[in-house]
C-alpha cells in the first residue's frame, strides 16, 4: 500500500481534511465548515465532524454527537439522528447505524432498508451489497432482499468482473452474482479482479489467476499488488521491488527498496538508497531519488515531496515550484492544497494562501495518530508508539521525547498531581497514574474528575507545553 506520511496522517485523522468536493473545501477552526475556491467561507464552521460532498451533492456532518447530511448551501437536508453514517455511494444509498444496527437510507433521508445488519457495505455497480448477519456474510439487493444467504466468514464487494471474493473454512475463493462458487476456496488471501486477473496468495507467496481460477502467473512473489490500467503490477523478489506485465514477464527489474503504482501521469514513485524519486514505464529514472517522502502527481500536475523535514511541490520535470517550507501538507485537489507552515490553510498553485487560520497548539500521541484537542472531554488518546510531540500554533515542533521518560503534571484546583504518560503495552517498570489502556477519554485521563485542568508537558527541567482543558 502507499506509504503514509507521519504528518499527513496527523492531518488526515485530526483535521479530517481528506480533500474537497468540486467547489467546496473543508476547514477546521475547532468546528468544521466549508470554503469555496476563492477562500470565502460559504458554510460556517459549526459541525463536530464534516466530510466531503458526494456526487449526490450531500455531505456527512456531525452535530450533537449524531450524524446527518447537508447540501452545498449548508442546509440540513437529513437531520442528525444516526449513531454512525457514511457518504452516499454511487447507487444513491448511504449506510447508517441506528440502535447499533446498520441499514440504508436514500437521498431524502428515508430508510429504505431497515437497520438490521451487524455490518454493511456500499452497493456495488452490480446492485448487490455485502452484509453481516449472525456473524456470517451474505448479500442483499437494493430492496433489502437477501439474494445470497449469509454463510461466509468474510466477503468482499462484487467487482466489475462480476465476481466477489469470499472466505469459507479459512480459505478464499470466488462466487458469482447467483452465489455459486465459481473458484473453489483454496487461497490464503484473495483480491478483486482487475484487468482480468486477481492477486492471490498460496503457500505464503503471491501470484495471479484468471476468471476461470487458472493460475496464470505462478505464486512466487514475497509481496505483490493488483494490475493497473497500464498493464503493470509491482512485485517483490529477493526483498526488492520491480514490475511485471500480465504475462508475468519482468519488465522493470526488481531493484527498488520500495515502489508504487504508476499514476495518471505515467510515473511511479520508487525508493533507492533510502530516498524517493520517480521512474517512467520503461523503468528509466526521470526524477532522481532525493526526497525523504514523495507522493503521486495529481490532476494539477504537481507532486508533494519532502526535503530537510519540510514539504513542498515539484512539477513533472522535478523542479521545485513551491518551496519546501511546510511542516505538513496535502496533495493538490481542484486547485488548492491544505498546508501548515507559517500559517495553516489552503494555498493555490502559485503557493499563495487563499484562506488561513492561526490554530492553537495541539498534542499528538502515537504512531497511529489521534490528536487531542485538550478542551474536548470526548477526544481520544491513542499511543501505539513511544513519542510525544508538541507543536506550536504554526505546527512547528517544540519538542519530541519518549513518552515513558517524561513526567507531566496535571493541576486540579491548584493541587499538582504527578502523571507519567506511558506507552502501550504498559511497561511494568513505569509508575502509573490515571490510566493503563491504549485508548482513553480526557475525563478518564484525569481520573474521571470534573473541572478545569492544566496539562503540562515537562522535560529537561522545563515546560514544553501547557494547556488548560475542562471536563464537565
């Protein structure tokens, strides 16, 4: 899978700014709203969560801890009422949760398939959706009728090839739309068909089968990915990545420490000597490996790269067109990119801010990043790693330290309480106060007490960060 940059992960999780609709862009100033391409706020920040507008013209939002939907004017068209909800799919239906069961609504908000499933996926273009009932997976049609009985341990959506991968007795095979097994369960893993071939795993090696189930490229690869539209797939042999064609012929020799699929621009990211660069489909290096991180060229013809711990953008010749100056950044979409440097906001292709906001300091914990906006009692700590990072209001590092080696102080009504932030799993040698779980709410963080608190991150005999928060 595409490598996930540490800072991009922060932004994806904390800010939920995963992109934009055709003409609206998400913003976060403590509440979520939307701007247009000029940077004008068109839907005032008011939501606890918000997501991109779907092709249906609706966006999922959260208010008073419930999910609903708005249109592009900001009008609530489906009242927030759901415990969980997802964006509308191509078939015009959205998965929602009520009373801990999943069902489906249409664009008017009408429940068209009653919440009754333990899990549910979007409808595929084949008109079927995978659902889970009594711990087994089956398939329903758009009327809610079960057309393939729940019987599988796991199941994927139907692909455009008309087949779906399913798991029976711990092995993967494939069924057709009638539910008939057309390729016997025999694989340790299996993926959707793409370009007429499916990636499968046998005896801990990856290979490819056709729609009849015939192995057309023998399982031989340590790692492998599905074929792209250009007819190439990246594979790993002897701990190096290269590319094969659909006959299984190696067309770009395995030589890279890492490699990714070819993008629309006909270039692929590769890693050599711990640096990222780009190759063309012949395997020729067209942009020398020099970056600490790199991303695909987007629709704007620019790619996000990292040099000297800062992000900027290059064109297809490899020329830096927006200086590496940002502590985090996202790819350009519809002419704008979200960045954090001297300012937090959106820039255009010239690097000029069209909208910006001076955010307060946040504290981030763990490799699987979840940010804690300290004023919110419901936000979650998630510490899978040994680092705590303190960022200033421009998202610049104040300090990085190992969690278990730093004592923090929580002040309650003026009384200091020593607190050691500890890693997970718990180090038995570390003194504990407050919690011993992987995830925890701010309330539990302070011992489930009410009132205002000040969190001090202390290291090297100085306060690295201090913040007031309140638990009601």
